[in-house]
């Protein structure tokens, strides 16, 4: 596969008209990827999700040659709320619509120049090497969007064994606010999707980011978010991880100035042989900052769920308040759940806690519900929904909360 990827990269560089500096950045990143390859279980962050083995098992080959947008697209995905939107087809922007907003206050810049940087994460090197439609969204100082922005991601129906690398950065200047919903309508073929994002949240600004992997698909996905918060800024981040065959959410969030706050909640809800992981690192780099994390997982059939969460507290980050909890509900004896909660604290005036629990459905509760006329499956579903609903209720945007409940089949 390595020789094929090298040939893909040579063809890609020859087809695209990059400047000499951009070409050099791409070549350096590609060399770094080839040196390290796909991450494997010998790397601590990948000990529960050996991507090299997963790729070898599910792909004979991956074609990273950039494809043009296909005509065979099923864009039947609709969302029942008023919204702005950016539509991606095969990783390329097809439509931008900010008709609810003052469009002078929201800037979408396409084909941005890449910065000269190398990462220890080989998938970020791979992304930089192959990404060609790098997009930035800038919300100008003092502007608060009236409606949510939905990022629709579509794949061509006939796309198969393709590697797509996409990048979309978001910058909120001071005193700005934005609600973002990521949702996909993907095909049922095997593709590898590598998504990278940098997010900067300015002073007194608020970002609410909702990632909804709900639609059934056979894709293998990696999503990396590098998020930085300034003074008195706030991030609300919600994950619904359900539809893809394999998905790893990798979130690195840094509270860089005082009075910043992060609320990060997530759901892993799996069946069949799906394998999903949520990995978070919250860096408390300044004093008087707060973080809250709640991750719940329900696993059925032969699925595998993973949560790795770390709270890091810098020596000058006094008066830190950090909370982290992972809970998993195992619906049969064939599933696997791995958790690795961590605290790394170098300050003494802090309040931090973390924990992880896993267990089976309470059979006494099922028996009670069955005695009230429900079937076994109905009873189990009701208990499962109740278990997950605690996370959904923490969504502060009421329209998004209703949308998530509808997608999950949870009645009010």
C-alpha cells in the first residue's frame, strides 16, 4: 500500500498548481507520514484502536488521488430547523449559504495557504500532504450568528476505497458567537476519511459545536480538532458517535487565558461490529478555568467502544475546576469497552475529579417494565434511552436538542 500512496502523491502534486513553498510543505509532511505510517497500538494514544491493523484488514488499497466531484449524489438529507449551510461533496465545497446573516460579518476563505508545521501525529501529516481545498471560516468581532451553521458532508454513491483528506478551520474574533452542526449523508462503501480542524475562540466568544455521526455507513473516519480558548470564552462540544464503521474523535482543547470554560459531552451508541473511540485532552494552561466532560456509551452485538480522557493542569493554572466521567452500558457479553481516564496536575489549588464505570442492563428494571406490558426489547430500549438522555439534556440549544432526540428516536 505504501508504494501506491507514494504514486498517488506524485500524481497529486503534478496535477495541482501549488506554489513552491506550499509544495515544500506538502512534501515535508508526506515524508513524515511515510516515515511513521498509519498509527498502531505501540503508540499509547492508539493502544485500543490499532489503525494500521484496521486499515490492513479492511482495505487492499486506498486511492488518495484527488477526485473531481461526482454527479451521482444523493442529497436527500434535510434538517428541520432554520439554518445557514456549507455543503461539501467528496470533501469539496459545493454550496455556501449565509442568507440569514450579515454576510460582511462572516468570511469564508477557500484554498487557504498551509502553515509550515510538522506533527508527531502521522495522520495530520497525511492530511496536510493531500488536502487541496483548505477552508477557513471567520466570524468578525462582535457578531453573533442568528441561525446555526450546518456543515453537510456528502459522498458520491460510487466512491469506494478512496482516501479523502479535508480541513476546515474556524476563527471567532472577540465577542462573537456561532453554533455549528456537522452532519453527514455518506455512502455504504469503504472509504477512509481524514478530517482536521483548528478552532480559535476569541475573548468573550462562544462556540457551540455539535458533531452528529448518525447515518449508517461503512466508512472509516478520523477527526482531529485542535481548539484554543481566550479569556472568558466558552466552548460547548457535543458528540453523537453512531453511524460509521470506524470513527475516532481526537480532541485537543486548550484553555489559554483565565475564566475560560469547556463543556464536552458525548455519546457512543454502537451495534454490529462497529468500533468508535472518543479521545480528549483538556489543557488548563491558565488559572480560574473550568472544564466538564461526560461520555456515555451503549454497546451491542460485537461492537467496541473506547474513551481516553485526560485533564492536564499547568503549574500556573491555580483554581482549576475539572470534572470528567465515563459510563458504559454493555448490552451483551460480546462487546468490548476500554476506558483510560487521566489526571496530570502540577498546581496545588485545584478541584479535579475523574472516573469510569461500566456494567450490564439492570434485569430487575427490565422485569419491572415487562410487568407493565412492554416487551423485553422495548424495555431494554427504554432503559438505554434513559441512560443516554442525561447527556442529550445537557445540550443548551433547544432546537439542536430536539433534533438529536428525533435522530435517536427518543420521545419527549
